[in-house]
């Protein structure tokens, strides 16, 4: 259990906080492109990492992400006029470009625009999402294309879900495979018919529910990766389609290696079957435990259990991928020498 002060460190993400400074080292979704759809359209409020911001698409089509309050008298630029490739404050008419530079001061007899600049963040628009980098410019990594930069509009769809909680706490729940066997269960699961998908590959959602209900204490295997780590939650299933001679936890291939396929064909009497979303083969049966930290993971190797489940049982593998900073479209941050997860 976390102490109160430890929880504060993990959940406070404003400027100057340890977790806030860490998360600012990654490109982060700021808003949907649909929220600022057209050049000259009204600005959109953005609340991100404890900061109040405004996103806008100027009349030239450029996207800006700037502080919400005008540096002159603090008026909200959410009510600003998007005109002439500028965002103009309605209070005194000061105008700013997408880089936060003041370019017009109609209320001043002797304008001093060159001395005024408000906070702004670099952005990258891809796949219907406006991404931003809020960390120091000297540590900014190139934007990682998740495959949407070159896709035509009809090939992608972006959506946003608001959850009233801390991101790190929500991620902790998302990567916890054991809770789905308890919180997300109901008695009707027992009446779901077997659709035959308890076999190597991808079980159906319905059969996954049955696996989760049948085995509520998954065994975890962890693999360190360049972006953080991923792990497999291994469960024993009720049904069996004999396909593999390997004991539990010694073969974790998602689509099976040639050697494993050969062994599967030769060992038709084995009681084991494996359903996997994604996993990685290990040449030596070993089990590794891992503890996530704010900056990465620590791990240690343990002997892999070899006790067999009752005859007629199989096993299902649920794999979740995580990093120190997840995004709307992928959980892997940019691979770079500047990445703190390496």
C-alpha cells in the first residue's frame, strides 16, 4: 500500500512536480482536431497536466496551444477572436500568433510587442489528435508517427473519453489483469456457450470472460522492452484442445514458432492449449517478476513453476502493454536517447 506522501508524488502533475516533470517529457494528446475543425473556428479550452490552455486553428490553418489567460490583464483567450492569423484578446485587443508572440497592441500608444510573449507549446497533428510536448525544448524528441501521419481521412477515427481521475491511477487499474476476474464478472458468464475459440491465437471476448471467471489468480510473466515493459497474465482454462506438449509458462509464443508448431503436431495427447493475445518465447523456462516505477521497471528472474494443471485444462494468456506514459493511440513513447524509460 502507498503512503499518503508517496501517493502525492505519483498523482500531482502540475509544473515543478516530480510526476509532472516526467510526463512532460513525452508527446501528449491535447485535444481532438474536431474541437478546432476549421481555420478561424472558435478556440477550445484544454486542461492538461494542471495547466489551463487554449487550442486554436488560426485563419491560415496553423494550430496553436497557448496559455488561457492573456498576459496583459488575465482575460480568458477562450473568448478571443480568431482573426487575421492571430488570436485577439477581447479585453484590450492584444493579439498573439500560434507561437505565443504578441504581434499587435492597438490599446497602446507606443506598442512594445517584442517584449511580450506568452506560454505556448509545440504541437503535431496526426490521426485526428492534436499532440503537444510540454517539457523543456532541449529534451524534446521527434514526434513518433503511430501510423496515422500519412493515412487518408477515411482510414482513421479519433475519439475522446473523459475520466474524472488521475491518469497514473487510471493506468494502474488498466494494467491490472487480476481485477477483471472479480470487478467485471457476473453469474451469467457460466451460461455462455463454448464457441470453440479456446485454442492458440485469439479467444473471443465471450470465452475470455469465462477464462477470467474460472481462474481468478493469474500468474504473471514480465518482459522488459525499450519502451518500459509488457506482461502476460496466464490463466488455466476449463476446456482443452490438445495442441502443445509444453508445460505452463514455458512457451509464450503468440503465433507459435516453427519448433513449437512441430512439437504441437507430434504431441496430440498433451492436455495443454494456449490462447494468447501477444507474448514472447523464452528459450529457457524461467519466470520474471517486475515492479513498475515512475522512471521504468525493476525486475528479477525466478524459476518458472512446472506444476501441471488438472488433465483436461488449458491455459489462456492475457497480455497488456504499458509504459511510463500512455497515449490515446499507443502506449509506447518515442524511442529516443532522451527517453527516460530506456
